[in-house]
C-alpha cells in the first residue's frame, strides 16, 4: 500500500473514531440532563441522594471499565471492540423508557455508562494508525469527541421540552431511544468501514500488559488527567448550579454558560495535539499546569461583602468631651471631624470597591486620655466577582484543560508504545474517576465553607501539586542524564 493510500485510510479511521467517540460521550452525559428533567417535572420523586447516584453511576462505570477495555483493544484491535461496545450499549438505552423505579434506572445507567470506555478504545486504535510525529495531532482530533457533552447539554433540554408538549408524562422516553438508535447506526458504520489493526510486536499475556502499571510515570500521567479531564467533566455538571446560585441566572442561561465552558475545551483538543507535536508534550504541560494555577487562583476569590475595622479617630490630648454629634466630637475647644456612612447602591464592578466611615464610641462630659479611641473606623469591601469576567476565566481554564488533555495522551505512545491501550485505559480511568468524585468533593467543600468558589481552591491545590510533581521529576531526569553539568551548576549557585 502506498504512503498516500495508507494515510488516507488512517484519516478515515480517525474520522470514524472521532464520530463514534462524540456520540458515546454525548450518551455518557445523558443522565445529567435527563434525570434533572424527570425530577424537575415531578415524573419521578427521587431525592437529592438518589439524583446524585444516577448522575454519577454512568461516569463511574465508564471510568473503572476503561482499563479492561484498553486491554481488549490491545489484544483484539479497535474495530471489533468499538463496534461491539456501541451495539451493546444501545440495549440499555432502548430499555430505559420501561424503567419505572430508581433501581431499574440505576441498573440501566450502569450498563449504558459503558460508552465512557470508548475513549480507551479510540486512543489505542487511533495511535496504531499514525507515526510518532503525527500521533499528537491525531489523538487531539480524536479527543474533540469530548464536545459530545456540549451537544447533550445544549440540545437535549430543548428536545425533552419538545417531546413533552403532547405527552408531558411519557414524552421524555423518545430521547433515550434516539440516542440508542444513533449508537446502532454508528456501530454498524464502524464495523463496515474500518479496518482492524493491533499493536505490533510479540503477543503479551494480560499479566505482562498490566506490568506497565507499576511505573510511577503512569500514575503521574493519571494525576494530570484527573485534573484536565476529570475536573472538566465535574465542572460540566457543577457550573450550572454554580451560575444559578451565585448569579441567579435562569436554567437556560446557566446551561448556555456551561456549554460555553465545555464546547471550546473539547474542540481545542486538536490544537493541543498540534502543539504537543510541534513543541513537545512536556512544554505544553508546563504551560497548561501553570495557567491552571493562575486561573484557579483568580477564580477562587468569592463574590463577597466584608465589613472590617477601618481608620478611626484617636484623642490628640487628655480632656473632657464637650460636644458629640454625627459629624464631629469636641475635646475642650478642639474639634475632631467624623466621617459619616454614605449609603449608595452596590455596583457590579470588575475590581473590589470599598467605603469607610466612623462611629462615635464616647459620650458628652466623658473624660478621655491621650490616644484614646474617640470613633471607631469601619470599612466595607464589596467584590461582585463580575459574572462576565468569571465566565471568561472559566472558558479560559476550560481551553487550557482541553489542550492539556491532548498533551497527556501524547506522552503515552512515546513512553509505552506497545501498551497504549492498557496505559491509556488506566490513565483514562483515573481521569474518569475525577469526573465522578469531583462533584462529591465540591459538594463537601461547599457544605463546609459555605461559598461556591471553594471548589476552585481544590483546583488550585491540585494544579500546584501536579506542577511541582512534574517539575521535580523533570529536574531529576535532567540531573541523571547530565550529572557533570548538574554539579557544575550547583557549584556556581
């Protein structure tokens, strides 16, 4: 086969991989919209705990099963694993309209959550079709399938409202059927138009494949992916209630803002792959983790009003208070002006604003000593955490994470060329667990601290930990490879 024909086939496989992953990711996030709709419209009387489980079960399934699916991809090739996955996951979606209890809904959610493992299949199947210098771009383009989450959050609410016009109680049942039928169609197309290919090299047993997971490097990549993918998935769900509670947006506007976070993050992933090919995945990850630290530090400042001590008025001398009013205090013949509180409407500004005033704490005919407090100072600080600035920062950190998702997976073919499916599955599993545990962690932080931006404190700490871990590792590697230069640099410090 000529190079041109080979590349053409690779591009076709990449297109079908990306299409299948987009559809799978849209199905993987279906419960977030569907369960919310069913509860808000009183179709099911699930409590907050049950809703939380139904939102998390597909994410959890799609995460923990990525490792075994990655092993199967390395062993049998992506064509058959991906096709079977698509067709099998359509079955619970077709059965979902018949669910009439929490238990049935949870079981079916568990099984169709398997579509989340499609990432491990696609990563392994895409990598084997491209040379090393193309893998970053190819994996980045494939990763654009994350935009499937934005498709669901943008289109599914409108479809549910439309289907429920004539039948408010049962109209929602059309949506999972449409999603299931889409999986069947894509599964058949994938089976017909793709060609199977496996990782080259001698066949390995499952224990041999799992041996690579002993490497600390795998867990370090997993930590990066927990941040750039897991927290991306978590915030795709968390931002909607965040905007509604903090900025009192409507459901539709909050959903639109959440889409503005998730859509660019998915689309930009291809560009992240290009950058990783051109400049190296390590340099890109330095930029991603550093920007995540800076942006999360800006986002963690909450919308707040603080009243604190301000500049007061002290007695310049010992004496008797001869007059007291709201605007001045007299000590003997000495007049001390007092600043009054000025009531004015709060402004939605970008930077914090403050106002100061004084409150008299002495009485007429009272004897005071020199430097004694006459009027205490009060300062009120107002920070509106401007919604549009907040939205821009959220979009920027989403874009940064989107680039980082491609950079993480660019590392894997370089360091584990014969275990791409296994290592990719493990890293993907850790990242997916971030999507499951993220909202739980955010919820506990919100309950403990009482403010919504506490989740960004967690992101700041996680980003800083990943950045420090990477820098220490890179520095250690450089010192090991260049011991003489390292000693020379140490001497000149």
